[in-house]
């Protein structure tokens, strides 16, 4: 049987500061293929090449990945400053309406880091440009030096709401996670339920209240060592189950269209 398809949202890069490319981390594909049990497809997130309607028809679910560029602050009514960093306006143009369409239809998505922030902005929320500049907040950014293992090492506890969605999924109210982000939620969007926090109060886990499908998103990077990490694995397994359920429900329609 053909595996269900997960569209992995790609980011724009310049290779050797010259050659434009869309790219996605290999660890994202490894997690989707090896843990979620789905077929990963890299999406060139640019409205010149793809449309939201096409993506919804081709893919059974979506992984909203992390990435260096940030969501442009005009999407939450603020003016861009140097603190907001780099942007990917083409990705914004795809992911923000894609999130809203999936929330409405129940098509599964899983947000990671920038993807977590995209979900909040898509639902009308806002972001802080730099968490570490806020009084009482920690530096959540990736360490500038070291190996990948050191950069993705577990660095702080995330505490989930007692009896909440993430607590039920993890079987524990407290877990250890990595942290590699600069921005974070300032104002939660409509129906965005903050279900987990870092020790300094930074929101780390969200879902969309009363949405018909899988909408879990996290501020950390669970794709790192997803097959072995006890926090990452249940997230990708649950996402895979949701994607398979969606695919099985609409597969007869796909067969009819191809006949």
C-alpha cells in the first residue's frame, strides 16, 4: 500500500551565496519516513510554483518546519525592525493560508519552531522578535559553537498543562527538550491553546482548540533523533496516525479521480 504523503515545507537558501534553492533538513524526512511512517515530499513554499489548493489535494498532511527566516511582522500588525531578522515572504504566502485551511478542514499539520510561530500568526496571534531581550527570559537560541549533538542537546524542561493534550500524549507533565529559537509567542491567536511552557514562561506547546484534526505544534526541534528520543517519537507517531487516518478516509476519492 502506498504510504500517505506529508508535504515538508521547505525554506529558500542561497548556495555559495549565489545559487537559489529550496531545501529541507534531512532529519525532517527521516522523522516523517521512519517514525511517522509517511512519504516525505519537499514543498517549494512559494506561490509562484505551488498553490494552497494544489497542496491540499496532493498531500495528506504537512510538516511546518523550522527555518532561519522569520514570519514577517506585518502579518500581525507590526513594523519590521532589525531585531526581527530575515524573512521569507514567499513561505508566509503559502503557510499562513495553508494553516487556516487545514484548521477548517481537519487535514493534519505538525508545526516546529518557525512552523509553531506560523500557526500562531495564522490564527491572529503575534510574536516577540527576540525572547532573550525580555526581562526574566532566558536565551533560547541555538548555541553558536559546537557539534550538532551539542547544539541539539536537551537544555530545559517543558511543563504541560495537567491533563492536557500534550500531558496525555507524553504520559508525563514534564519533559526535557532542546531549544534553538530566537522569537516566541507574544499574543496567542484565536483558539490557540498554549499547553506547555519553558521555566521562564515562554510558550512551547500549542494546539488549536476545537479543531477537527491534528494541530499540535512545538517551539523546540523534535526532528532531532526522533526515532530514539522519548519526547520526539510520540509526537511523530501521533502525527503519522492522524495523517494515515486522513488518507484512508479520502483515498477512495483519489482512486475515483484517477480512474
